[in-house]
C-alpha cells in the first residue's frame, strides 16, 4: 500500500490526459445561526435609538458542487437554504470557495493508460478553506419584520470519510462575517451530509 501511495503521488507530475480528478456533489443538513446587529445610523424616524440585535436560527440544508484541480485543493459553488421555517427569520446564501487538504491526496483520482484504469479514493480527508458570497436575511424585531442583503466572507474546516468508491460522509463547521446595508452579522454553520463522486 505504501508503494502504491508513492506511485499515485508521482503521477501528479504528469497530470494530463492520463489522469482525472473526480468532481463531487454534496447534499447536507444542519443548522445556520446568524447573529445580527442593526446599524443605528441606518434607522429612520423615531426609532433611531432602537437599533435591533438578535439571532436567526434555522434548520437548513446545503448543496455543493466541487471540482478538483490537483491533489491538494478543490474549488466549489454552494447554496444554503432553510428546511424548516423559523419564527426568528430566514437565511439564504450563495457562495464560492476553496478547500485545502491536509492529506497528501484530497480528491478521488483516476489514472488511465492504454486501456487500463486505476481509481484511488482517500479513506479520510481533513480540510480547511475560505469562501465569499452573498446572503439574504429576514429577521423579526419587537416592532416589525425586516430584511437585508449581505456580503459574506469567512472560513471553515471539516472532514470526510469515504464509505465506498462512489460516496462519502462529510461534516463541516464554518464561520462567516457579513456586511449589509442595514446590519452586520456573524454566521455559524454546522452541517453533515453525503458526497457523491461524479
């Protein structure tokens, strides 16, 4: 196994028509907690002194499409949306980002040569990365229901465990800082889901 592992790494120098990094599609469920604070300068009228703050918590899902360029990193597009309506509000986001792997091999890889193919799927993968994106927040104060559009940037970490050559279990934890026209936010996400190798 050791020599096979070294062989796979050496193929990286010849990445071209003879090798392939498999794309991934991940569907996850978990929780998104958004702590928001209104900017008092944006509040109009008699309620200037009543800038609200609070937390929007929702049971949510994510859908992520990821493509790998080499053994050590992958790029992705993702969306987060609520599964169950929450009385505290609604949070929806769209983002793009990059994952860096602590393993020597972070992506399922196929090697092809003269009609012969070899597939290698790492059993465990540990990763961290960063993302940017946009979000839409709806929140309820003591006096009214409000909304804001956000720009978000943050980081995350997690791990994945391959159950077979076709799918894996993946868990992530992320923290995002958001800035909107009316609010500033700090979002924490916890998700666990299933990854399919495409």
